[in-house]
């Protein structure tokens, strides 16, 4: 079956612009996670959604970052006023138990 | 707070040789431990996990890992490496086995396989 998909695969943006990254989880997976993978910081948890519960936003690095999950399925991670340090690969994962299935990521480059 | 240390940034082994990738964790309670592999341009794939019970766990692609509580370690092993195993490997610790298991990852170990 289809895995986790993310779009776009690559995004280049200018400093100060807003960007939206999309994640389509595996159908039926109730949990959805966003992680960031960067050279300096490795893999970091950003935010987690579980069903209709309030999301766990404890990993978001600043208030420029936000995410939503509509209808318990698709999620969008938004970064406002992008900075060069936001350049990274943003990974989405979904799960229905302990095993998280990861998408291929979106590579964000802020120039 | 949980943390994971992978002491080796790069490891090079010859094809057919054995492999051990090191992982040490810091966590106050019973850890839930994972190894993931990431090939270039790909997402992460779960190799194996430890929750409880037998401390030697088997995973996919011929990998195994041993949980040693006394050493706070969860090292990944493979008896004979294949060229296709070249990738980056991440050890991770989670808070629980239920849904809602946000992971803390190590920095990763890049494995190179020479023929």
C-alpha cells in the first residue's frame, strides 16, 4: 500500500518568506509526527498529533513554526518568516502503534 | 531527559566482515529502543526494536541488537555486511510503546562498505 508521502520534495525559499510543507500519512494511522533533520542538530522531534487530542508542540523551536492536521489525516507544517537556520530536511511519520513509518522528507533551503 | 549517544560518526567495513554499531542511552525508566536505517534520499526504516523480554532482538535484513541495562547500551550487529548495507543508522529511544511515542535520536553513524 501507499506509504507516507510528503510534498514538495524540495523547496528553496528566500529568507523572510513563509513556507508550507505537506504530509499525507498512511490511511488509518491515528498518530502523526514531524521531525527535523539538520546537520547541526541531527534528528529532532517537532510536533505530534494523536486523533482529536491537542497536539504535543513541545519540540517546536519557535513561534514561527506551527502545524495543523485536518480531518485527522493530512498535516501541514508552516514556517513563517523563514531564517537560514531553518534549512533542513523535514520528516513526517505516522503510526497506529509503536512503529513509526517515515516519509521521504522535504528538503528546505532558505537563501 | 532522554538522550542517545552514537560514538562513531563514520564506520568503514569490508564486505563480508562483521559489524557492530554502538549506541548508549540515558533514560530513567525502562527504555524503549529502536534502530532505524536511512539510505540516501530516503526516509527512515525501522530495523528492530526492544521493549522488554529477551535482550537479544532480531530485526530485518539480518540485523540484531543486544540490550545491556548495566551498560546502558543497545548495540547493533550484523555477522556479514553486504554492500547494500551502506547507509546511515540511527539509534533512538522512546518514552513508551503506545501511540504517542516521540523519539529521541542519536546523531547517527554512517556506514561505508568497501569491496
